[in-house]
C-alpha cells in the first residue's frame, strides 16, 4: 500500500517539463535552465540512445549551437565535408567543392554521441534529466499540468514542451491534431563500421570527403551515403507511401552506388535500422495549447525541411524559441502568450522551410522525370549550384527562398533551354 501511494504521489512543481531529450528537447532544456526555470526533462530511453538518420550537422545548426548553446558541440563532429555529389536518376553527376566559407561550420556526427552531448550540457546548466521515463498521459490540475509515466510516477509542471518525436500522441489530448499519413515518411539503412581511409582514397578523384545524394532511388526523396570517422552511413528517405520493400530498394541502391564507383564492388552490406520522420505536407497544423499550457517542437511539431529532410535546424531553433516563450508566459503570468510561438517560429525558419520548401518539393518530387529535369537545370547554371549549396548547408533562414527564386518564374524556362545539352558530369566550386 505504501509503495502504491508513493508511485501515485505527485512530484514537486516544475516551471517546465520537457517530454523528450533529443536535440529539440535538450536545447529547450538548456535555454530554459539558463533563463532560470526549474526544468525537468523526461526521456523514454537513456543517454547514448541512437536515432537513425544521416547525421549531417549543417552550417546553420553548428553555428547556432556554438553561439547559443556551447562550443563543446563541435567536439562531436567526426568529419568536415569538402562538398557534395549529386547523382540524377539517369546517372548525371554534379560535383560541388566547398570553398573556405562553407567549410567553416558543419560536418557529420554519430547521433548517439551528438545527442548525448546535448543532454549532458542540459544537465550541466541545471536541468534535471530523468531517463527511462515514458510519458503516457497528461492532465490538467487547476493551473498546472500533471504528466504520468509508464512506471506510475507523476510530475507536475506549470508548462509543458512536447519534444517526443514524430509519433507523439500526447498532443492530441491537448488539441494538437496529430501528423496525418500524408505528413509522414520514413528512412532506413545502416551505420556500418568500415575502414574509411580506404574509401576516402577511393573517392579522391572527385572530392576526398563528400556527402553523396542519389535521386531516383525512390519516387519521392533520395538515397544518401555519408562518411563518418570509422563508419559508413547509408540510407534512403521517402514518404510513407513508398516506405516499403526495404531490402529490395536498399540493395538496388547499393548496386547503383557501386556502378557509379562510389562504393567498392566487393562491399556486402544490408540495412539494419529504420525510423519514422515528418515528411510532405508539414508542419503540424497547430503547435501550441493554451488550455494545457503546452508547446510542440522538433519532430513532434513536424519541423523538417520538405526538400532535404533535415530536421536539426528546426529542432534547435524551435526548442530555444519554445523555452523563451514559456519564460515570457511565466513572467506575465499569462498562458495566452503561447500564441506568439507560431508567429515566432514561422518568422525564424518556418516561412523559408515550409512555404518555399514545399514549392520546391512539389516541383522536384513529382516523379523521376521531374528529378532528372530539375538536376539538369541546376547543373547548367552556376548561380543555381551556389544557391543549392547554401540550401544543403542550411546556411541561414533565407536559403530556400533564394533557391526557389532562381528556379521559378521566367528563369525556369531559360534554365530548361540551357539544360538541353548539359553533359553527364559538371564540377563547381562554391
């Protein structure tokens, strides 16, 4: 009986409870703790848990984290990339070598190391982190909100941030429509231990340490090959409709990469992991609840770029903004201030990512033919290549708009004419 009472006992009151300790949740926790909030982070797994993705830390993400979180984050970057190589469905090859500016920030990490570092920084700033705590319910209790975990414990907070990923179900209770089928996608692949020095030599006739993007592997999305220090990260990302036949599609991708002389002929590899992601008609239609004093951020809010599938930019910016808005709501003792959150994230990154990003995605991901035409148009125009490079690097919050402006309107017809005679390989430096 005493044990039952203890399990059902509500904890002390926290200013903020964050559900999820991925990059969005950890950055929210760091920001909130620095703003003086008594902050609790509940993580369903533990430090060092992995998430499958390419592990690309863009220019904009590392710059933001170094300036607003900690310079320590750069310790997690294993490889500084020299550029990128794009393959079209028909095998055309766009090679882009980075100049010094785009090499200043950004690189490749292993997510289990990167995410753990952010959790540790959050704890060092004063946020309390509880591991193995799966939140199964949220309830209003007078002016506060009580969250209940799978093990029966309850925690009371004045405000809540949902940073629990794409499969969030808690927000629905607070009036946040869950992500629909057409707002979901998936990725699958592997992060495989490998002698990377041999591969860097193999690639040196192009770029020694590039990232590779293959279009046409799936009707919507792309395949990638990203090098790490001692691992090779290979994956495919697409919408939910095409998130099937994983083994067949992965092996087909491997063969295409071998024929393109990106992977050695003797490599034997298979996929061993997968992950759901927001993709398509994103973000979530609503990201705040005044009634439940709650904000959603990161994947739980659908903050993923519709073209690149990159989610860390929206995660770190969104997490910081959410914490700042909650600090303001506490200062004014007014939960209605949470309404400002959507205007802020739209201005900070939403318009660029979602308004212009969805326009580009609609053009590019129509079918393989559209991908081929799109890549040919980019290959024949130096300014297009430059703007694409800044978009892939997520250099700032205007890169998508600037790229769209270069490939739309009257410029579109000019690019189509120029692309008719584009060769099978083009090389640029930006």
